[in-house]
C-alpha cells in the first residue's frame, strides 16, 4: 500500500498524549523563539503579568484559568504580528510565604521566629520561593502558556525593592507619608495589623459569648447601667458607656438602667432622655485590676436594635471607641500586646489570650454578681485571611500614605481605562471613592523593608535607593547580603538634619507595594543604562536572567496595553499599580483590563482542600488535557463564576470530538482520493453553491472570531466556533458526503481543507496543542506550525448568501420537528410541504427537498400558519367557569377583538396567559411546526410508491450499517444477498440501491447479508 498523503487519525484524540508530543516538538523546533523572531519590529502590544504568589508547589486550576486567558490573548496578538513582552512574574515575599515557612518549621509566634533566627528564616523563605517558582513554571508550561521562562521577575529582587523605595521617597517629599496612631484590625497570631483591602471577604459566621453586664452608678446607690458585649476580653479596657442622647431610658424595678425601646413590655421608672444620663459616673467591671475613671457619654450611633441601648466603650479595642475617645478626651487602655495576650499589669489576666481570658472574665463577673445574663451570639466576624485567626482591634502606630490628594487623580486615571466587563471599572471607582489612607506597614520579617529612618532630632529620613543608602550608611554595608531584614537592620544612616546615626524602623511593607511597582521596576523606569541580565539582584540573584532595561525601553512599553486578573485584584494589584503609577506619572499604568469572576466546583460550591473538591492542575492535565481545560476557561463569560470540573470537561470533549471527526473525515477520504493540497492554493475556486457557501461561512467565522478577540471576549469566539462547527459538520459535510465518497470531487476536498485549515488558525490561541497537532497533519508544504502561520487574511464574507443558508437550515430544522410530530421516520419520503415566512430560503428548494425527503415544496406568501385561540382551562377555569363553553365557541368562530395584547371575547378581557395559541395547518390533516415568524407544514399521507421508496432507503441504511460492522473499507465492493421477500423492491429500485451500497451484484437468499466481492 502506498504511503498515505495525510497521517491517518485515530477515532478519538488522546489529549494528554498529543499535548506532551507537541511540547516536545515546540521545544525541539524552537517554535516560540521563531514566533518572537518573526514578530520582531512589528507593532507593539504591551502586556504586563500580575505576579503569582510563589508559595505553592503545584499549579492550581484557579491560576491556570488566569494564565490561560493571558496566553490566549498574547497568542492572538502574536498571530496578528505584534511584538510583545512575555515576562512572567512571581510575588516572592510577604506574609503568605512567611506563614507557610512558619508552618513548615512548626513556629507559632513571632517570638519563636526571632529565636529561630531571622537570617535562617529569610533563607527558608527564599527556598520556598525557589521551589514554588519551579513548580509553577512546570505547570504553566504544561498548560501551554508561552512565556519567557527563566527571565521572570521576582518581587523580592533588590531592584524591585529599590523601586518601591523611590516611590515612597516621592510620597514623603509630597508630604503624604505619615505615622498614624489608630485602632486597627489586628491578627494576634501574625502579630500585625491588617489593612482595609485585606479585610474584604474575610468575614465568617461565628458564635461568640453574649454578655449583659451590670455597672454600678457611683452617685446613685442601688442603681446600675447594663451594657451588652460580645467581646468579654475588652471589658477590662472599659472607660465609658455610651447612650443615644435622643432615645428614652428608664430604670427597671431592680435598679438597672436600660433603653425603653429595648424593654417595651416592662414597666420602667424614672424615664429620661439619654442626654440626661450623660456625665453619670460608674464603677468599672475590673477596677480592681486597673484604675480609670468611667462615665456616660453621648453617641448618636447607639443602636436601639440590639443589646440594652447602652454601649460599652473600650477605646483600646475598637475603631469607633477610639474615635469617641478622641472626641471626649477618654483614657485609652490597651489591654493586650502584639500577640493578643494580656499585659502583666492586668493581674490575674496577664499572659492570657483574648479567647482564654473570655471564660475567666465571665466567671469573675459572675462571682462579683455583675453578670446579668450570658449566652451565645451568632454574627459575622472578620478573621485573618492568611491564618484564619479571629481578628481583634489594637491601637497601633502604622505608616500610612494619605489618599486625600490622590483620590481624585486616581479616579481620573481610571476613567481612561477600558474595563471588560464594564462593571468592574465601576467597582474600581467605588473602591477609589471609599478607600481610606493606605496602611503600608506590617510588623513582620520577610518583606519589603520600609526605608524609614526616624531620627531622635525629629527628622524622618526616607532612603530612595541603594546608592543613597550606601552614601549615607554609618556601618554594616559590608554584610548587606540583600536589601532585607535582618541585614538591612544593621545599616544605620546619617540623619540629613543633624548628622547623628538613625536606625530603620522594624516594619516591612504591604506586599501590594511589591506588586504595584512592577510596571516601573521591570521596565527600567529610572535606569540610565540597560544592564543585560541585570534584573536579578538580591534574593533574585541566580533565579532569573531578565535584563534590567533602560528608560527608553520603559517609554516604549509603558503603560501596558492590557492586563488581566481576577476581580478581587481590583482592590489589590490593579489598585496598587494604579496608586503607584498615579504617584509617579499621574497616569494609569494600563489601558485595558480584562477581569473575571470566581472559580467554583462544577456543582457551584467553593473549592476547598478540606471539602475534597479541589482539582490539582496536574490531575486535570492527566484526565482531561490542557486544551480541554483551556476550552472551559475560554468559553467562560467573565462576568459569571466558572463551574469547573470533569463533568463540563466531558461536554467539551464531545464537542472537540465533532471537530476531530470532521478532520478525520477529510483525512480518510483525501487519502483514498489522493488529494494533495498546496499551501499556495489555500483559497479554493468554489464554483459549486455549497462550496461557495462554506468559503463564505468560513470567512464570516474568521471575521466574527477576530471581533470577539478584539473585544477581549474569548467566550464570543467559542460561541462562534460552536455555531461554525455545527454548520461545517451538520450541513456542509453531511450534505457533501457523496462528493468525497465518490472520490474525485477535488473542489469539495479543496473547500473542506480550506475550512479546516482556517478554523485551526482561528482556534490556535485557545487550543494550542490540538490545533498544531492537526495543522501538522493537514499542512503538507506550508508553515511548520499553526502558531507561525499568522492570522488568516480573508475577504469580506457574503452575508447575503449566509443569510439564505441560515434560513434554509431553519426551515429544515422545522421540517424535522414536524416529521417527528407526525411520527414518520426521517428516511420515509413524503409528497409535499409548504413553507411560510422564509423567502430567503426559496432559492434552495432542492437542498430542502433532499434534506427533508419531500417531493414537492411550496413557498407561501404570508408569515405563519394560522393560529387558533383556545381557552387555557387551568388558568381561566376558576375565574370564568360557566362562561367557558360560550367563550370557546366565540373564539372558534373568530368572534373576538384584540386590544393592547388582550383578547376581548363575550364581554371578557383575557390576558395572553389565559389563552392557548394553537397553530393549525392551513391544509386539513397536515402537521405543522413553527418558530417565530417561520412555519412549515408537511403532508404526512403516504401512497404505495412513497412506501416502497421508504423501504429502499431503509435497506440502504441497513446494508451500510452492516458494511461498518464487518469492517469493510470505504471503497470495498460487495455482493448483496437479500431475502426473497424483497424481490418487488429490488425490481423497482435495484440499480439505485446497488449504487448506494457499492454492490456489484444482488442475489437472493435466506437472510440479508453481504460478501466482499
Ligand atoms: Zn494571621
Ligand atoms: Zn537627626
């Protein structure tokens, strides 16, 4: 047998197998490098990658989603000839990484980290980043993402750190940097404050103690205030009780003061306005531990919806409490230290955590007779997003950047950004309008060292670069391994004001400083000279060979044309980038953003390791393949949550199989026919109407898909592809089978080849493996990879012709529905049909007849078959019971009026849902099917001639099934043996049947069988 022209395809694709094979070929052939070389000097498309946190040791499917979208659009732009940056980024410092290392080492507090040693701790953190970045790179490559692996940026490089320093120095010069003394959400385990953007989404349902506590009034013997709290540990820090000055309060019989509104069924004595209680003094619940004065203060926000209407105020333990303390000059008592444990000054409470203290406090109150009531209270309460410890409030000195001046500038900059989906831009606006000053300091170790050196003389020194640090260092430079704790802490600088040595504050920076500076640090914003492989400094040394570009490069590539991340990045990476870019340049760092919602499991639940419903990307690669994952990701509308899983993957595989079979159909028959296409002759002549239609349909697909990509909406591309695939396989191939089968219709081969090749090019960005695999099957002398073939240039499609065939397909679909209503098999020919409301289909009578196996067809004027109205009994019955027969008759006789969508009959006004609209065929006894303004009527009556023809079709079908079962080749000729009973059928239709089943002879025998001739 001669060598086939096209490599034959198996019945179905082995996705993981062919993907591994493609990876190896891309590697061996240097496909990605060739692509970049090909596009060098082309128009620029600047993409900037948002860094992935390098703290996990395998790629998550969530991350794979984002990476797929990035890759899809970069690949699309590459097909369009754009020169691009392909730099991947790793977020490589901050609490995520610290917490992981702490866990690995079994360290449970900051004290234990310090005992372990900060140098070694820093090395362990770096080690996590190294291992994680290797694993994430492996996973991303397996996913098919084309990036400049090995030239990644790492946010812990000294380069990155220096650029954040520069930004902070600018902020300081503009007087926007300040140290705030305020109450802040605090994680006692991590020992640091939590900033506003870290809090969103961290509220969980919790049951906390609910206490009603009696506070004896000093000048009113026997009388008490009753306050309510859900945080017992804050009671020792109580300094005031707040009342609503406008609400009414009263005294219960037992002497307890409460708000009347909270005790509506009780007889209260001595009712007064809250304002009258203001100034009363009382004994605190723990005056034996700490001596402070306590009094009643007014507060308009005291709610009458819970508690007693009197609120316990502990300024050291709550934001509003702290603000009230400022207003009313109250003492601020801070009961717990950084790790959330009571200070020694709190007597028997000392060393207890806030949770441990709760029980002891409740017991103590009970002993003292101060506890009115204790229970549990369910509420939403914030916890630490990293370690899930419930947060507390502490007063802390944190470093802030004021957003007072920046807010409007950021809003203006955001107005220049094109957001997809659009509402995410509005979310950014909302965030910008409502965010507070940026709390940038964290009391941790493995993070950006804040370059703040306050001097005893009162001057704050802010260092803006490594060079400046070197110039002003007093000592310690020789051991400065990295710009990082602990080394940097040993380098004091000379104060610019007084010349004395000043020490760095111990705090590190919010990780979003690290990520937000990327459009500057990686593009060489303030770099005079390009330094080859110069980016990898400090901790990044040896991990990346990325260049440190120069200012000219930055000017070319900034701002980014496009960035894409999950919606939650609005208040994180998108925000921090925008913030820093507005500070440094006054403009937005990106022109367009594609955001997307969350990933859930296929049943719509959040994915959690502890629920056993997470899917590691490696499993997905093995069980579904990267292309199948990429299809799911690409097809997902970004404004909805993605339900990811193996169920949806099977759905995708089924669709992909249809495409695979279309290619296989071509390959099998083209090998038989000896069809050998040339890349030069890609555009077919297409003289046959059906061929011409497929060419136009393909052009339309290319144009529509391009529009989808240009809108940054891959789901639109996938929707177009599914419609195209349906037209290709269920119309073109099905209707053209015979032309391939008979073997010599070169025009059909050329047309189908064209369609397949062009659709591979359109899909290449989304399904890079499968398309390239099939490309190498179909292309004999063209570009070696679909990824090097460029975007297909096609002429404007003939939309008129496409409209006609769309109408034909609609008529055929309705015809099938009508047949199925009548219960007549599709193989049985029918005599006649009528088509209403589809004038565009009129020129294609022949196709419709063939498809529906109908002898005659009439195209009727008018839009629809007649509609008959009948009363909808279940709806109308209860209302109009006795009148129904009269209404029915009047409707049948057409004795009714239409009025604003209602029907008036027999004096009753009937709404649309009170009526059934029944389509009735115009011709008596015919069956009808309708969709909108198109309808089809079929005559289901059969005569002997039609029945015999139906039997012939039935026989052809059975024989062809047998051919398949017996494994005959497409071209094998047979001798057909039929039972004697079929002699009448063979006498009339013998020649036709022989031709259809490739029989050279018909014989008679016991039963139907066939023999190879
Ligand atoms: Zn924590
Ligand atoms: Zn000084």
